[in-house]
C-alpha cells in the first residue's frame, strides 16, 4: 500500500485530495517557496544574492572553525567554487576579511567586518513572517511540529539529500529516549526534553 502511494506524485491533484502525506509534502514545498521569496526580498535590499545573504547570516552565528569555504560548501550543499565566488564578492564589498592559514596558503578563515555584521544581523530577521504563525500555536502543537520536522530532517540527512547538520540525533553525545524516558546529553550531563532537542548546537560532535 505504502509503495503504491509513493509512486504517485505529491503534486497530482487527485493524490493530494486523498492523501494527508501528500498534503504535508505540498505544504512544505509552499513554505520552502516562502523562504526563497523572503530571502530574495532581503537580498534585493542589500544588492546581494540570496546565498551571499545566507553566508553572512551563517558567519555571524557560527564559530571560527566553521567559517571556512569547505564547511560552507557542505552547509549549503554547494560546490566550493560557488562559495568562493560569493566570498570574493563579499570581500570586494568589504563585508568580510580572510585570515590565511600559516601552514596552507590556500586555506583561510572568514571574518565579518563591522559592516558585514550589521547587515547579517539585520538580514537574520528575514524569517519573521514565517515565525509569526508558529508563535500562535499552542505548546503541544509546537512540540509535535518540532519533533515531526526533526524526523524529516534526520531522514533527509541519512538519505544523503542534505549533508551537514548539527542536531542532537546525529551527535556523539546524544543518548536516545528509551521506554518513554527523556533523551540525554552526555556532554551537558543532563536530560533533554523533546523541546530541548537542538537543531544547530554549537557543541555538536558528529557521530562516527
Ligand atoms: S552536545 Fe548538543 S547536539 Fe550533542 S546531544 Fe548535547 S545538546 Fe544535543
């Protein structure tokens, strides 16, 4: 039954009418379109491309070892050449500076300038219209939504669709919930309720 349903496009109207699964997939697609539209609006304001805006926001919120071309390429599922082009433009506009590795002249860490930080901080609010209806959900619905989305992201990561992720479920310190008990973080040495599960944890250590 499952495989029969999966052979029908989620965008086929008849399928969408009869399948809640397809309605959810189509809804996620609409939301992804909203992200694209909002990002475009933001990028037009600063005459930057959407990926350049995303790189600036990422640089503002992540530690120096993540602020490298190869890490950014994995993060955004783009080639290093594409990221390098974006970094070049950001440098020309004086939004970032490069700090070259003393042992490898091809490798560098990227730092935001004051101007870059200001733009990144402002652009980081491009999601506010998406957050508004989420704020209005009740707590149970928020928790269910969060857990469901974490499950979808986890699957996409395992299927190789998206590469980098810093969620509890892929972390070496994570101990899953067993028999209805809470999850546990071995680094923080504390239980994690469903709402404590992180999606972008600075202490994340990839499970090998
Ligand atoms: S270190 Fe962070 S990502 Fe890892 S289990 Fe603890 S809270 Fe989750």
